């Protein structure tokens, strides 16, 4: 019999890990709701036609398709057709209703757009929603890269105001400040990238250019230049791209340099103005105590095809961490148009929950109370002391303290070993003397200090 296992790229989560993940999710939930966002959930699977063609060629290859139930060929013609369709699916992204009509969701944005179109008559626009659910991608598992992982999105649809972009930057600021993760939030515009394609004299190659540029952090400029050449970009065009991405300075200096280079490009100047105005709104709204940064970066491409305006990406700047982006998003002017609802602009950002967890673990920035698990364990000495212990436990729970009793009157050493393995903060010993005096003996498990006190005083001590 083979050993039990989980599919590659997926994981089990222990109680201690789940507590930490919930801390991240609850932190983000609090911040989202502070900014007026409403919760939303969509199904784990979508119709395949909903997802395909929305993420670019590389994205389509990573969609997890679900085989139709009860596939069988009734005759030779049906079998031949099914075989032909299957061969197409093996060669390239291909949708065949004979074999598959559904797929696991690839992200949360496309399902959100589908939801908005389906429920447009019930929604008050602008619609501000947040969504925290798992997504699936047929990617090659690696450090910080999984096949099943959680995303956490916040989007606004029904408004073109750049105040929305600025508020989403503030959400990033507030979230990573609360989670104690130092980050750089990179900001760019797809319009600047379109202008870059114009500078190359090859506007039709915009997607090729963005797909290559999106790999700059992974393969460096030499690798990007090689890929651009392979994608048919001329030497002159590659030189123009290199000249632009080599611009240095602060945000205002970079935008001024881009404006000088792109002064004859209407779409380029529009992108510069949008980024500049977003940063101006952000400076009005931002918390000055934050130690992170917002950095203009024209090499930021984000390969998803649906972005049309400002785009952002978050990277951790700690020396203790080696990790790719832990968040990103941008403006999509007509995403719902893919489903028949034209002219509804939106903007959103995403948090990579699994990568954020890995970063916080590497940096060791978890709150102390999460590491301790349950607060208190009450030893069970049996008989009348057991009844007394149960009453004590209820008093503690009524005071809002997490407490549990060892269910059996086992040996003292066995109960203490259990408390140690569970990383309890305190142990309560309700023996004969304690019961007779109406007190408890409270032992601090980390310091070893023990004192006999009332339950009320114990509550004060533990919660101080």
C-alpha cells in the first residue's frame, strides 16, 4: 500500500498554521471594511468559456480544466471526434465541450466581472467588494509558487476616478504596516507600455513586449533583450526600451524624464498624467509613519491582458526574504465588456496570502499570542476536583479567555507534557486545597512561576 500524500503544489495546514493564516485574513478584512468594501464569494469552478482568453496565452495554459462526467464514445464517429479534440487540447490551449466545459477558477477578478454582469441590476455602483478564496493554476511548484493558493482581492467597479487607485495604495500601506512587512509598491501604467511599443515603431507588439518585460526581475535585461529579439522586436526597438527602463531618480524625476521621451505620444502622456495624479491623491491620503515606499517602475508589465491603466505590484524589501511579488493589480477599463456589459471601468488589487505567510515566517514577525495557541489548560485531578475544574473553566470562558480541560484524570506528567506540546501559556492546577479555598493555582508555563489566586485575579493577570 502506497503512503498517503497530497497532490504536488498543495499542502495541509496544521492548527498553528491556520491560526496564522487567519490572522492575515482577519487583518485584511478589517482594513477592507474600514474602506467600505463588501465581502463576496464565487464558486470554485467556472464555465471554461468564462476563463479562457482572459489571461493571455501563458495564462490559458495554466487553467485547470475539469473533465466532463461520464465521458464515453457511443460510436466510431464520436470516438474519432473526441480523439481529435483531445489532441488539440494537448497541443495548445483549446476548449472542447465534448471533453471539458468547466475549470477551476484561475483568479478572483474574472469571476468578479462575471458576477457584476449577472447581478448588475441589483448592485449599487460604484461597487466596492473584497473576496478571499483559493484559486488554482497548473504551474510548476517552486518556492512561493503553488498550484492551489489563496488570493485576497479588493476591487471598485463603476468609477474612473483615480482616487480609487490612491485608496488601494493606502490599503496596501495599511495592510503591510500592520503585518510588519517592509515593501516597495511598484507603480506603472499600461499606457506607458503602449507608448513604449509606439517608440519601437511596433504598436502591434505590445503584448510581446509586456510578456518579456514582466520577466525582468527573473532573467535580467540580457534575458529580456534576447526574448524581445525572439519575439520579433527590432534592434532599434530594443535600444529604445533599454533607454527608457534605465531612467533613474525619484518618482517625479522619472515621470519628467518619461514625459520628455514620450512628449509626442498622446497615450504616453496620458499614462504619465494618470500615474502623477494617483501619486498626488495618495500623498494626501497616506499615513506618514509608514516605512515602505511607492516607486514608479516602467519595467513593471504584469502579463495579464485585461489591464488598461495604472498597474501596481508589491515586493518585500527585507534582506531576510527571497520572494517574488506578494501583491499586485491595476485598472481594467472594460473587463465586464468581455461578458456583454460595456463601459464599466474598474480597478483592483490582490494580496498573495500564501506568499505573505511565507514572508512573515521568514521574518519571524508573528504576534506572540498566535504562537501560544490556546491560552490556558486546566489539569484534571478527577472526583470533586474535576467538577470544580469544570466550573473554573466556564468562568474563564465567560471572561473571554480560551481555556480547555484535560478530559481524563490521567497522570500529572502526561497532562503537563500535553500542555507543553500544545504550547499553552498557562496551566491551572485545581487540587483539593484550591477547591476548598475557592482558589486556583496558576502556573506561567514560560517562566515557571506559580501562585494561588482567585479566578477573578487570574483573569486580570492573564489579560493585562
